[in-house]
């Protein structure tokens, strides 16, 4: 039976403990988050005018990497849209940028992008897109689509997602000679020694590096990862909240498993 | 390759770093209110070494070339 215990949760960061499962399952979840959870990003850029020091492709690349937040749930993937992926109001959002400088140069930020849909805006307002000199002009139209990380990293909803085994540290205070070598060796300050009494604080910080085991000459410490309990960490780029990312990933995993089951049933299996 | 403007995302992990660049530069500038870059990065939420090097090692070359356009 899989159980989930949330340790820390904010829209941008999430940490939970998956227990009663295997690393294979955690890895499936990780890979689905990385490559299958849809995220909005600028895909097409129509440049009307650009006489800035930057080339058109440089601009398009930077625009693509800007994380967009969409609070509307109505958008669908272009492949599944009625329009066939051409870009209609059901599957795309258009943003426009038009800036012109007079005698002084300026930096163009993401806040200068005007979105057609007020619900869809860049996550950060202060990302510099280009820098313009005097008497320069940029007019462009950017079309954002939903996409998946398999096609391009800009569609990845997370910056990092990873897991590690839950540390299990056994301490034998009877063997301790109070040398404090283990405490000094630990890079994460997990161990504490006081009057020959070994203890741990915030065990989740332990990264199983075994430095304390090597430092201890009395063999009082053993560190190992427990295989059926996994610490899972998700860090969002801001486009989708971490909780929704994980739920969406679970949904996709279920869909894929059902699809696979259906395919298996069609096969003429030998009995 | 010459990187003219601060990259939008970290090359390694993909975290957005460009939005804190100007605040970072402002806060570590020499002067009475100069802060330790290490603490500024921690405060801005840039925790990993890969993202930190994006900000620490960037040289904003646009400022130099913009005069020739």
C-alpha cells in the first residue's frame, strides 16, 4: 500500500515521503513530471520589426524560455484541439510586445508583454528580454501553446524533480568514545554528540554520504537507505503549482497504464 | 559564444534566474550598503551551485556593445 506524507509544501517547492513503494515507481513519477505534464510556453514568434542589437532568433529563444502562468484550465494541447494544432483560442494565447525608444535606450522586461488573456501572464515580471539603444524599435507577436517536456525543455513544469532513499541511521552510543569526529565530518550537520550520547537532528537532510561512518573509529554508526521509503522533491518553475504537477502526473500515469492494459487485451495471447 | 544578456534560465537545471539578476547586482555593488554575495544569493532563493554560477559569473556585455548600434 503506497502512502504519501507531505513534509513541506509551497506553490514552488514540495517535499513528500513516499512509502510502501519501490524506486521504480518513484522514477516513473519523476519521468512523467519531466516529460509528460503539459506546460504553457511561447512557441511561435512573428517579428514585425526588430532593429535592436539582438537577432530575431535570439529574441525568439529568450521568449520561449520565459515561464508562463495560466490559471485558466480550458487550454488543450494543440494535437487534441479541434483546429488541428493551427492555433485557435482554445489551444493558444497570443502575447504582443511593442516598444520604441526615443533618445535614450531602455531594457525591455517581461512586464512589457501584453497578453490577450489576462489570466495568462509571465510568472516573473522582471526578466530582461532585450536591451534597446536610442531610436530602436521592436514589434512582435508571440503565440504560446501547451506542450510537453519531451518536445522541448521550455514545456517542462519543473526546474528539478528528484528522489532519494529515506536515510536510516543506527547509532550505538555504548561504543562511542566522544571524539566528535562524526559530527565534524557530516556536511549536513545531521549528527550530534554530547557526553558519549549520539543523536540525530533533522534526519531528512542526510544524503547518505557515509562520511560519518568512515570518520568513526569505534564502528558506532551505520547509515543506509531504506528501500521502501523515498523522499521525493519537486521544484516548480512557477507555471503550475507543485501539488497540481504531482496530481497531473499521477493522472497521466493512470491513463497510460489503462491504455497499455487495453492494448494487451487486444493481443491474441497464447494460453 | 559570447553571452550578452543574462540567460533566462540556468543552463543545468532550468530554474529561472534572470528575474533576480538586477537585484543581485544592485545589492552587491560597492558602497555603504554592500552585502555579501553569498548571503544575497541565499536570500534570493538561488540555492544550487549551478544557478549561483549563472549569476556570479555573468558579465553584462550589452552595456558595452549597445553604443555601436
